[in-house]
C-alpha cells in the first residue's frame, strides 16, 4: 500500500519537503504548486515563489513559467509585466510550449516587452509546433489579419484547422465558425490547398502555399546514401515530434547502426529518458559515446561531459568530463566552452588556469544568443578577469578574436575534486507498495479517495503520468478534491499542456460540490479576466462560498472587492469584517500584511458604532454553510459565450451532469459453514477484489483473530486505506504489528511507514521505523531496503552513515523492478558514494556482493 494513502494534504506536504530540500526539481515545483493553491497549507504566494525559484535555479522551465504567471497576475509579488516576460522568456527559450505562448501574447499586446507583431508570430509559431491549440488559433488569426506576417488566407485556414483538431471536442464548432468567417473569400483551390497542408503538417516543418510535397520514398531512393540518410533522419525526427515514438525509435536504430551520428544521439536520448523503449542507461551511454566519438555531434559530447562531471550513471570523472567538453568546445559549441571554462577556473579535472578559463568563458559569451546563458558566461568571465593582469587580459582577448574551431589542446591530467560536493541526493521515502503473498488480488486503490491519494503520492515523487492517471480517474468519479487538483494541473501546465478551458471545467465541477480551494481558484480566474471572460460578480460569489468555509485567502479577496466595490456594492463594514478574518488566519508574510493594510484602510472609513458592530460579528463569527448559497447555473448559451474567438486560451464550461459512481459489487457466492481456513481466506479475498467489504471484513477479522497472518496484513490494509469506512490508523497499526511480528515483510514495511510518517494518532517514531525497515529489508523487500538507505542518509532513527546508506541503496537497486524507485535508488547510491572514502566504498561494495536475504520474501 502506498505510504501516502495513509495521509492527507498536510502530511503529504511534509513528506514532499525532504525531497525538495535535497534538490529534487520536481519536488520543489510541486511544493511551490501546493503553496500557491493552498493544498495542505493556507495559500501562500511567497512560499510558492520561493520553491518555484529553487526549481528555476536548476533550469526547470515549468517553474520559470509559473514564476512568470505570479508576476503577471501580481500574486504574492507586485504586478510586473517586464519581470513576467523575463521569466516567460527563460522558459520559452528552453522550448516550453506554455511559456512560448505566454511570451507571444505579451509581444502581441505590448505587455512587459515592446509591442511587436513579428515577435508574437515567431513565438506563436514555436508554441504551435508543440500543438498548443491556442497558439495555433492565434497564429491563424495573425495570418488572417496580416499582423506580423503577410496576409495569407491559406495559412490562416491551415492553422485554425489544426487548432480545431487540438481543442477539446466541445469547442471545435466555435473554432470552425471562426474559420468560416473568411472561407468565402477563398477560392476552392485555396481551400483544398489549405486542407492538404493541414493534413500533411509536421511540427517544425514550414510548408508555404504552393511548395512541393516532401519527396516520396521512391524519390529518396535515387539520392546518394548520405542524402538518403539525411532525409530519413528528418522523417524520423518528424515522426518523433508527432509522438509516434515506437516508429521513431526503429528508424533511429536503423540509421544509428549505419553510424549516422545524429541518429545515434537521438537514440541515446530515447534510452536515457525511456521514450518508446524501456529505460536503459547502459544503452543510452553506448549510443552517446558512439555519436561523440565520431567527432561530429557536439550534443553527444556535451551529454557525456555532463554525465561524467555529475557522476550520473557513470563513475564521476572530471578529467573525462573535461575531454568531452573540449571536443564540444572545439566544435564552437558555447555550452561546451562555458563548461570547460568553469572547470579551468575551479581546477576541476584539469590544472587550475585562470587564463584558459577566461578564454573559454569569453568565447562562450561571444557565441551564446542573448539570454541568461550568455549573461551567466559573461559574469563568470568578468569574475575571472579580476584575477588576471591587464596584459594577460589583452593577450586572452587577442586569442578569443583569432580563435577558430578545432584549434585548441587541453592538458588531460585528472584532478578529481573531492570537496564541495553538491547536495543532490534524491532523498524521499519510497512508497510504491503492492499487496503481497496470498493477498495479491487485493486492490490497493479502490475508492476515488484512495486513487486520489495515490495520485498525490505519485505527484510527490515526480511521476506525473501516474499522478494524472489516478487523479483524473478520481475526478471523473466525482471527487471534488481531485477535480480541483486536475484544474490546477491544467492551469499550471503541470504534466499537461497549459489549458484554461480544461482548468475552468474542473474547477467548476469541484466548486459546485463545495470545494473551497476550487472556488477560490475559479474566482481568481474570473477576477483576473485574462484567461476567462472577466466576471467580477461571479468572482465575488465564489469568494464568498470559499470564505464561508474559513478559507483565509478567499476572505481576503472578498474583503478587497467590498473595499473597492467591484462585483459587490461597496461596503466598508463588510470589507473590514472579511479582511479582519483573513488577517487573523493567513500565515505571516506579504499576503497577511496586505490584508491587514486593507483592513486598516476600511476601518478608517467606519464610524465607531459601525466598527464596534463589525468587531462583535468578527468575535462571534463561525464558518457558515456554503450549501445554502446559490450554486452556479451555466447554460449552454452562456458557456458558448465564454469560448473566445480571439483569445483561445480561455473558456468556461458547465459542470456537466452528475458524477459517475462505483459499480455495485457483484453478489457473493455462499460460503460453506464448514469451510476450512484456506477456503475462507480465498472467499474474503475474492469479496475484497469485488469491493464487497461487508462480506470480506468479517471473514478477514475472524481469521486474523485466529492468528492467520495474511488476514492480519489484509486487515491492516483495509483499516489503513479506509475501505468500507473511515480510516483507523490505530487498528491498522494493531494488525500490521501482529503480522509483522510473525515475519510478514509487507506488514513490516507498512508498520515502518506508519511510524516513519506519523498520522491519525500514531506517534512518529523514526527509530521504531528503522527497526521494522531493517526486518523487512533483511527479507529482501526492495522498498524497505531503499527506505533504510534514506534513514541512514538523513540520520533519521539512526546516526547518519553514508557508507551504510550506499550499501542499502545498492542492494535496493538490485532488487527493485525497473522504474522510478530503482532510478532513485541508483541515483542516491551514486550520490552517497561521493561522500565516502575510496576504502569505505570498496568495503561497501564487498558487503553488497556478499549480501543475501535471510529468508524468502513473503
């Protein structure tokens, strides 16, 4: 059973934080999203910004885009469109589609950047190539109106047709209607050509009207071998961009075997990221090396350099990293030049040499395009310059001016740095858990709540695919918390393309069921009015619904509306009341300070009797019943009006009918009165599988009380997961302990996780957790082995011991199935190795080789 299935949002956040604090980009972004949306804590934009920045500092494009959104809306920071544009640009330059779209909007509207239709078109095109439907629609409109490009009805028709294909089905009619407004101005031949262009469109391949169709296979066959390979590589790349990864992998493999360097590098990336093939770092590094050794693919040389510098999937070797960076640098690759300059500056893998560091960094700064990378190289070059004499700088600048690709040599003596190791361990408890032994058929996730909890757990460990799958399933079954979270995913572009149409849909479904966080998020969208039709009345109504449930951020938002008279009649007494409640409940920070300042402003406008009456109401205030408030009623006509023609990133949708419910369990076959233990256990297991807890629970209980170990474990799972009733962690602890003391490794693992996390009346006890992890680990349980490694690495329940952590991570990596848990174990093993001596590493490896489980796993 997943550890997070035992916890709510506050507990989940506490468990995410160790990952984030240890440098996990995904965890940092996740914690930022949780603070932004009030998941497990009151919404706190300052904390959200802090964690987004940590992820952004490691180059995470999604976090950079989210920072831009905060500055765009003025959430937790002063509204600053120039700062927003800066962050959008950083993410956009990394190829992040939602940021490219946002930057295009800024250029089109002249917000934070000089208004430029040409730049807007360029960024819309980049986002459109990633199938961002809103970007495709707006690009079509730019062609329709001749804004930033020459007016072209054929290309306008093509892009809007593609947008209609990528928009949700219920909005396609509106998009097509937009296209039909100008189709009468086109000839039949132009319409046919536009339709053909749309059918044959490939991301990144620009076809102009009248341009010939790409060569057929027969035409390709008449080319030279080199030309054939080039064309086939381009076709394989287009196939990859369309998302057909299996076909792309086959094509890249054929070309790679023929020593086509770009295909070898592409194939290496697919193995490294597990795209279209099973994740396989050995294969990835093999193909990177083959591409790099050809001396033509600087990207492969850079990839190898980074792997050796960071010690990822290969032993850390700065000298080897330096040699690969040198090869990339000699191909005039600015990233290789910058990395090599940094190694010379630090004396890492090469002799420390400030002169060479300056030369390489200056070359990088002169070759990078404008942006953060160039600025960073220039800053580092200038820092190195302070260590050189004036004559040395002049000589170095002369070398930079005269430098030509392939003209440098490098001392390859290896001087591997042993200090200032970066803290990069991915420390976080592994919580993937399936029911073992004879209870293998018991489903760990049955109810929508349990599936939602599993999705939250997957989100915390960075497995967005699993998170989306489970949370979407729970949302579609009507769970409000899951619907609100799914709305957050679409609003933030977390694991899915940013899509405010879908965000609004899910927020509305959660809001009508009384979910306070969704009501607040939807209200903010309506108040902001840039992603949906601005509707201050609706914003105020939603804020009130959320505020009545004691949501402090909603109370502050509602009070601000009363203060200004937007969406409600101006009322200083109401403003004072709601802002006072918010200021008393919000955590310390800028948001509380703003609420207090606004409250004081409202107080200054009240006569003493009115203020005294408001203070009386505040003192007596209790959360109200939002169910008594009027619920939103969205007609099909009003929903259609919310689908914009020009701004295709915004829309609202009606709730969409009653949620689905779980299917009723099938009737159980009668149990013979004289059934033996095995028959009764099989009967209970079958009933559980059919979600018939009424019949399963009594049988498991009777068997457990008689000492049947697998039934004791099953009861722990049922009570811990809240299946058939509220969760009861005390009962879960009782039954897990009985099974664990009998040697059941699954129970030992779950008992350890209960003590590790602490929840539902269970006192957190790291030492007790280690005890049970140890017992399960000794039986070969991979997750217990991993979590034991975490305990030693973090010094929780035991003294911190990186050699022991290395040993347990190494054994875990051998026993875990391929996937995220094994990858984390391998990564943490490598990071722990950096913190121990060569002698300790050799001894740990010997112990790993000799280790055997004490008993066979249950």
